[in-house]
C-alpha cells in the first residue's frame, strides 16, 4: 500500500501543480505579496494529499524559539519536505538556493516571484557577496532567511561539512540564528520514490545570539543541529519500527 499511496501522491502533485501553475500565471505580473496566499493554498493541497494518500504528516516542536522580527534559519536538510513545510512554519521565508532552480519552466518562475535569494555557485566570492546582499534585502523587509548549511540534502545520520556561507551571513546580518533539526529523510528519502507513513518532526532550537567569532559559531551551530537531528532519528525509529 505504501507504493500505491506514493504513486498516487506523485500523480496528484503533478496534476495539482500544473493546474495551479496555469491559473496563477497572472500573479507573475502582480506584486510579490500576492504570491504568499497562492503558495499557501498550493501547499495545503500538497500536504493534505501527502497525509491522506501516504499517511505522512508532521509535527513542529519549539515554535516558542522563533523570535519576532527578522532572523536567519540554519536547518538540517534531508528531503524536499522541509522546503515545503517551512512556508507553514515561518512567515514569508526567503530561501537561499542555487540560481539554476529558477530556470525550470513554471516552477522556477514562481520560485523567483516568491522572493528567494538565488546565487551562482560557480561565482566564488561574488556569489557570497550577492548572497549577503540578497539576505540583507529580505531581512530589511522583516522576512526570515533560510539557509541549509550543508548545501545539499543528506541521508539521515550522514554528516556533511557545513559551508562557510552561513558564518558569513551570521557575521554580516548580526541577527539571531535559529538552528532547526529534523528527521524527514527517514520518511521521504533523497531521490526516493516511497513516502513512508508516520510523523516527521521539525524541531526549532534555541537561538544563537550574534557576536560569536566564526569558529565558535560554526562549532556551536553544527553541534546543536547534528545532536538534535540524531535524537529525532532515534525517536522516530523507536516509534516507527518499519523505518
């Protein structure tokens, strides 16, 4: 049944996305703020179908750790799920992502309209400067900025190096950094077809205040995210033995 539900979900998301992408075309000519309710409506359909067709939902822990005003989110990245769910967890987030995603027809157009910070990874130092400039523009609007410090999705339990871009943002923005841990990769695997039933946990950890030096910040950030993510993985495997 897991395979059938996963197949139905993929079919739904294609039909749902193509339908709304067509209906939303006029929004590309209108102010960006009108994209927010459109995104939330699309997400309601996606996550509702995910829950009904595959039995996969999610819970949020630590909402009280989200401060008022702009801040930087540094999150573990295990699957595509969190890129969806963070729109519900955060208020109008600006994702830092590779610019190639903007080249995807329809999807990339709406992604760009949503106000992401797209960077050219091949540009070296110029890319980092552009990232900081884009993040400053987003936080000036009161928006949280989301970065995945590992730069790509990692399998549950895998430890990839944390890139220096998050430290550059921390030093430049001088805003609190909110670490986020999760266990989404157990249920929605990287490049995996099956969506396993259960409950994904997203945990918002206490803020790291501005002012640490780069080395201390990176060590603290990685320790918090990895320790909490490993704990969430262990909890899920105890609750859902099929993982």
